[in-house]
C-alpha cells in the first residue's frame, strides 16, 4: 500500500532527509587514501548521535533471516554494488566507495547514497560515477503528479544505457516514510507506461545502481555484500523525493 504524506509529514521528512545529507557530506570530506570503512562508520554513528537521529541500517534484519546488518552505513567499494559492511578495509588511491545511509528522526525516515572517488580514478570510472548521479536526476525529473512510476524507471535506464553502462535489476528503490522501506518498489529499468500513477504526497527513495559491465550481481559469503558478477565497478546514488504540485522536492539536501 502506498501511503500519502501530508505537507506537515513532508516537512518532518525534510528534517530526516537533511540530517542524512549533512552526514553524507561530512563522510565525503573524510574520504581519502588510508581511511578505513570502519572509520567512516564510526564518524556516521557519532554524527547521528549528535543529531539525535537513529541510524536505521544498524541491526537491520536480514531479508532471509541471517545476521542483521552490523554497520550504521553501507560501504561498497569498487565492484561492490550495495550493502557492503564497514570494517578493516583501507581505501586506496583509485578506489571508489558508495555510502548508503538512512536515519529515523521523529517517526520519519530519510535515505540517500553517494559514490565518491578516492583520489584520482580511471576516466571510465569517473564517467560511471557522473552518469549514475545524472541518471538519478533524470529519474527525479519524472517524479511529477500524473506521471506513471515507470517514467522514472525508464528515464534512468535510457540515460544509463545510452552512456554504455548497465542498470542493476535485482535491487530497486522504494517508497519511504514512517518506515525505511514502503511501497512502491521503484525499479531503475522498465517501460514508461507501467506502475502506479504518481500523486501529491508520495515519497520515494530513488536509487540507481549502475555497473560498468554486466548488470548481473550476486551476494558474497557474508550474506550482505552484493558484487558485480564480472568484477567491474559499480556506482550508486540515491535521494528521497516528495511529489508535490510544484514538482519533485528532493528531501535529502543539506
Ligand atoms: Mg534506499
């Protein structure tokens, strides 16, 4: 069931979203060769605590009953697509890292992700990051009252494939609100004239995951980390967005 939010509820989601964006910005500024993914996780936890925000991914239940997610943030490096677990991994010059972060504040969730280069990266990888962020914005442009959900999905896929990359099929965006994951699922691929008609008050977490090579992915033995089947790089950007009569409102901005 898709829940519609009142203007007051949207304001609350803006507060949650802003906290997510602020903390992602702080993490981005810390990314450099030598820092570990666990260091980033500790910063995220401390910054969330300062803002009285609950980091929702911490102890998030595993969909198939395995151990809950241990980190406050997901840190996915290079060929890791999503749900990478923060730990001892040291970031090196030329790596890329995707950070996904979600909080709950005053009963409402915010969720966003960024991909950041560590120092200088290969031009092809730099392009992957740029195209993924641009694809997210192409999707957001379609988040208009009266459009079909498929227009978001189709805009993302069209943009990504025109640039020569592929869109992950197995993981999708989602509605967001009083819970982190609500209806509807939001694929980053598919036909435009599909899915529910978008209405004022819908709040959507749109999150393209884009691969340099094949879109095929699998989950590693830690039961969380999703990686590309061909070992090539993947990028991920996400914003939480509200649909209004004035057009799409990005909630996860500083
Ligand atoms: Mg999300």
